[in-house]
C-alpha cells in the first residue's frame, strides 16, 4: 500500500496531522498532491504546547513539514480491499513483457540495435522476413 494511494482514499475523511514543529491540525482531507501537500477543511489547529487552539475553515499544509498523519481504520480497510480487488485481475500478466529491456540494453540504443551489449546478431538463423541472404 503506497502512502499516496492511502491519502487519495482518505479524501473527505477526518484526519489528524502533526507537523515537525509540534503543531497539530485536525480536519477533513480535501485533496493531496504527489508531494504530500494537503488541503484540510473544518480545521482545529493546536499549538505545540497544547494550550492554544484555532479554528479555521480551511488550510494548506506543505508535505515536507509533516511528521505524521493519523487516519481512521476504515480508510485503511478500504485501501486493503481496493488492492486485493486489483490484484485478482492481474493473474494473466507476466513479468518482463514486450518492450522491456533486460540488463545490458546499452545506452542510446533504439530497439536493442547497436551500442554496447544487448544487441542481437543477425546471422543466417536471424534473417529479417523477406530479406535475401548476402552472397559471400
């Protein structure tokens, strides 16, 4: 389970966010981006000492300032069910399908032609369809 997929599932659910400076933000997650920046609504902010409180209609939290997040267990269960249902449909897929190069594909090669390593030899057994063998 990836953290971003967990956060995307947690949209419109309550969560608590503690920042590295000790402040906590308690509200409903509106959205998040790839850098874990989040928007919260109906927020109650608590100072690091726990003696001051602020109520805000919405706030933006930069992802790099977050220490941890606490989300409801029901959201985690939703993500687990989602990953299980996605995993069932992938029984036909095989690793390393077409278009993927293995080790030694070489730099700057196109379709494994030329470059260092990974190239294919084109002897008599590896002729292109429709091509004639070269005379010796």
